[in-house]
C-alpha cells in the first residue's frame, strides 16, 4: 500500500512546478494545465464518498489529477482501478513516473491515444468518469461511453464555468436525459457533476439547477489535454 504522505508530497511538488512550467511555456499545447487544488480535493472526496471502484480519466497530462483519483481508489478495503487517457506521449511518460513516485502505479492503467478512439475500446461497467480534455468533443465521448457506464455512474467535468460555452453540448446532452441529475460546483474553474439514477414515472429531464455561466473574460479557444 502506498504512503499517503509520499503521494501528497509528490502532489505539492507537481502543483508548484506545474504553475511555474505553464507560466514559462509559450506553446499552449505543451502546458500542463493542472487541476486547481481546491477542485482536486473535491474530486478526491467525491470519488471516495461515492465508493467508486472503476474510474476513467480523460486527460492525464503529467498525472496531477491522476494521483488524486488514484489516492481515492487506494483504500485497502475497496481498492479500485483507474484508466487514464492521454494523447501526448511526453506527458504520459511524465505522468507514469509521477504516479510511480507517489506509489500508486498498481491502481493506474495508462492508455495513449485520442480519447474517443480509446473510449471505444473500453469495457464496462465504468462507475465514474472525469472529463478534463477536449471540452468541445466531450459529448461525443459521453455518447460512446453511455453503454459502458454503471447504473449509478458519476460524471465529473472540469472547466465547467471557465469554458462553459465549449461544454455546452455536453451539458445539453445530460440535461435532456431523465436518468441523470446534474449540478454545478463553483470550485476552481467549475466542476459539473452528474449522477445517473433510476428514472421514475413523471420524471422530467435532469436539468441543472441553473444555467451554466458564460465563458470567462479570457477565453481559451484551444482544446488541450489537461490533467
């Protein structure tokens, strides 16, 4: 079993190093764009509290959010399994080393490639998906995943407030389904959380409690893989 203190020390290093790296890197595609610490802690708690065991992460980057997810899945009584997808080999190599240093490599399975292509090869059931990559294509990824999701699956998407316009199709797809309930958590850049429940007679589509906020004052038109 990994040492939580070691994993958190690696996370602290990645958090500081990621901010410095992104500030100095002019190529947006190469930036690490790590999850905000507050959002990472909420992600960790959601996965732990919901007793998830088969998790998919779309967007590994250097493994910052991967380690948070792996820690949540590494409880001795209910050890889980994480598949994480990355399309840039250099980022995946860095993530594999960071996960190894955190002592969590036994929990994580790395996949390299375009997310939608990898998703189509996966088996189910998957009981939690963390979307943190191609925001505009997230609804296509969800469409491919739907037959592979567990009955009570949990879906979490980052950048739900900072890049709401890019995630609009994803929001609308979930809102149109009676078997999902969704909400927005105003933490970090915004976490959109959806949970699938058994539909009952008279159910209306699972609309979010409020309209997604508009994109921030500094829109980012690229769609990098994030971690």
